[in-house]
C-alpha cells in the first residue's frame, strides 16, 4: 500500500502523532510504503491567484517546480492523508495554500483520473472547537478531487506527551476502525466512488458539454471521453 502523507504542521506535534498512530496500525496489517511531506519545509509557497493553472495548465503555476513532486506522489498513492491542527476554526494557512494550488484538479475543472480510485483521510486536532469545520474543509476537497472513499478523524486534546496520544482510547478506537476499512477497500476489486461523487461527476459532465468559457477544461473532458459516457473509474 502506497501512502502519501501531507502535514501542515511540523513533526512531533499532536496532529502528526495522530498520523503516526494510523500509519503504524496500517503497517501491521499490510506492507506500507509511506512518503511524507511537511509543508513548512517541503512546500511553503502561497497561491498568488494568478489563475494560470486553471486557464492554461498545471505546469503554468509559478510554483509548479516545487509542487510537482507532491502531486506526483499523490497520484501514485493508494491512500492520501492530509493532516492539520485547527487554526481559527479551520486548516492552517500552509494547508489552505496547498489546497488552493490544487484548484485546477477540482471536478469543475480537470480532475485527475487517478484520484477516482484512492482512499483519502483528513486528520485534525485542537484544544477546543473547530475540528468539525476543519474536517469539512478536507471532505470538500476530497469530494471535488473525485476521491473514491474518504474519512476524517478529529482529536480534541491539550498538549500531551507522545505516549498519551498513542494511548488515547478514542483515537485508538477510531483508527482501528478506519484501518480495517482502508485495508478492506485496498484489497477489493471494485473501487467505484461514493454516490455523491458519481452524481457530481454527472452534473459537471453536462456542464462541460456546454462549456464555452474555459476551452482547456472542456477539451480535457472531451479528450478523456467523459462527455460521451466514459467514466474514470
């Protein structure tokens, strides 16, 4: 199982420890090849809103050289894990900027066909509120990326030691259940996306048939055969 982890915070924080609990459990069920990124050092660019990725190509992004290794890792992964501590009731600025850079691959534009056969997980932690809103941000992006299956985990926790996080009963219960679901999904032959994803794909397909405002998007859908009933899953 190829797993790509993208962390908004630095290593050894509470949120990253939650990630370790999940990936450690997965590695006991199957062989896990994990690639991990920390946005603070691996990709600290902020989206400029130049729209080049949407209007021209993903390679036209001024930060594509730094971004491309992460994109390639995501596309080659079976499981994607995004993690972020809660900052003012949402993902951190570094995670939000990373997600902004991925706008071109939203279903409304040019979704990568590889995304339709992946399992994605969003992990957040906070001392107080905001976990629900943060995890909703993850879910929205997973949905519009076209991810086949996705789940989120949130841990409400004050600063604790590594062992306290590892032994948290609620976290262990949730990650045990999630690991079984990921493993079952990974060994299954059929990886058809959720109903909501399929409905969204159908709606966007109809929209793209009459798209006269962004030729690069309509051409992309046409070239993939998605305007003629073909599906990416």
